[in-house]
C-alpha cells in the first residue's frame, strides 16, 4: 500500500459525437506507401491517426479498433501523487486503487503515464480498466 495524495478523478463524456470511427495510416513494407484501415468499416467521418511503426494490415486494423473502443468506452481517468517506491510499476501495468473518492471496492486501473514530481514523489495517470476496450493486437495477446 502506498499513500495517495492529490487525487483527481476525470469523467469524459465528450468527443464521441465528433467522429464515427478511426482511420489508421500504416506503411506497406513492400513499397513504403501509406495504406489505410477504417474501424468500424461503415464510418463516414473517422478520426485520422498515424499508426507509427505499424507495417501490417491486420495489426493496423486491430489498433484502429482498439483506439475506437477507447474513445467509446473509456470515461474515467485518475491522476494522483505517490511515493517514489510505487514506481516499481510501468506504463501499461494494471493496479488496484482503493480510495474513498472512488467508491467502496478497489478499482482496477491501467497506468497511462508516470512523471517524477520531485525527489520523493511521482504523479501517475491511469484509466479505469474496461474489458470492452482491449483487443488482441500482437500474436499471443490475451483475448
């Protein structure tokens, strides 16, 4: 258990109406041309994103799907400060946060960023875990 200070909870309900999908740009490894995938396929006004480093159609499609699901379902993020000892975690790790502002039961969050604040503390940003958001992207990813 680590001490949590400066807890801030954000609820995001904006942005879903702006776009109806995600268009991801990736590079074809055979001729180095830009290729595009869209999720969902019927999107008429998708948000354009660069899938930097991506060179496979199936991976690009999975990433576009995951980005869209994040936009649709991810609504609660938290930011808090804690002791540097808590930095045994990494971006992408799942952590349970127990705090009276978040409810009675501990809630699972995924770490989005870790920023050192001073010599003794760091600020962590995390988003609430939602199984609907995670899509297997790389071979071997859990389903």
